[in-house]
C-alpha cells in the first residue's frame, strides 16, 4: 500500500520567514494601531501553530505502523489551524487577503476530510488521496500568497492575479 505524506520544505522556510517578519512588525508597531497589533499578534499565533503542524506532518515516517493515524491527526490539526486563520479579523491595509484566508481554510478542511475518506475502513483510495493532496496544495499556496503580501512582496505564480490599488480605484 503506497502512502503519501504531504511535505513542502520551501513552504516551511517561508513560514519561518513569515513568523520572523510578523514578530518584527509586531514589535515595531508598539501602540500605534491596536487593530494592526491584534492582527499581527493573531497572525503570529497562526504561523506558530501552522509551523508546529507542518513539522509534525513532515516528521511522519511513512513506513511506520501509525503513519496513517499520524497523518490523519496532523491533517485534522492543520484544518483547525487554518480555520483559525479564516477567523482572524483583517484590517483594511490587508483586505486583499481576507478572501484568500477563507479559501485556504476551506481547502485545508476539504483536504483533511478527503484524507480520512481515502484511508477509511483500513483501505486506501489513491484517487481520493490525490484529490486530498490537491486541496492541501491549494491551501498551502494561498497561505504562501498571504505570507508574500504580509512581507511586502508581490505574490507570483500562474494561478495568481495581482490587482494594484491604482487599478482598483480606476
């Protein structure tokens, strides 16, 4: 039985950078804007928890007897963490990421559910697992877009469309 455990080292590195940037932004904003400070604090909490979840996921030994249970547990935790992301109140400065956060949460929730379905009753459905992996990848891609925006970068990728503030106002 072939078991796939999703892991993405590049995304993990990006998350570590995001955590560092959020920490710096949080410290530099001392008292200026309570809404922004709360946002940065909640994003930092999300990033820390997501980092733990991704580390747990990437440390699963696919040949282990408990690999499936560990995978399903890690995916459930990621789903809860991404739901936390969707609940964060986004200030106007970052309004563009609100819908992306909701989509990320939805995709991760779907991925977790599909992984449970793929491994239901001790069997393995490669087609369902592939769909779960695709949903997982979509959630991570959206998280990476959010990370880029919060780091002041312009998100890139074939699935990314960037609309500038000037274009939006015209």
